[in-house]
C-alpha cells in the first residue's frame, strides 16, 4: 500500500547551510521516502527552504511532488539519522 501520508522529517545532515548575514541562518533540504525509517518506496519527493530569524522564529516554504493523494499530515521531527525522533512541530 502506497502511503498517502508524507511524513516530512527533516534531517539536518542533508541540509546545506549558508549564512545570509549575521541576523539570519538559511538552509534547505530535499526529502523522499528513502529518508523515512523504515524507508518507503514511493514516488513522492519534496524540498524545503528555511530561515531562522534573529528573533528565534522559523520561516519555511515546503513543496512536494508525486503524492498519491492529498497531504494528511506534516510535521518536523528531531532526531539522529536513522532514528524516529519525536515530533517537535505539527504543520497546519
């Protein structure tokens, strides 16, 4: 059964970090079913662009492609590569 839920887990190990200036930290990510634990064989992929602001806020833009249905849930995890870390932020 193909997953209709694309659980968006971000592993900073795959993020490419760059400093825009001293007030912001920008990074981006690419994600696919292969990054899930356990890995999923699905056609869905996605990208994200993020900015940590000087005030501690997080601005982000996430795009997905190849889903087999509508998004049912999206959230950020915190954890090491290969570990199902806890959900730290649910996206609505």
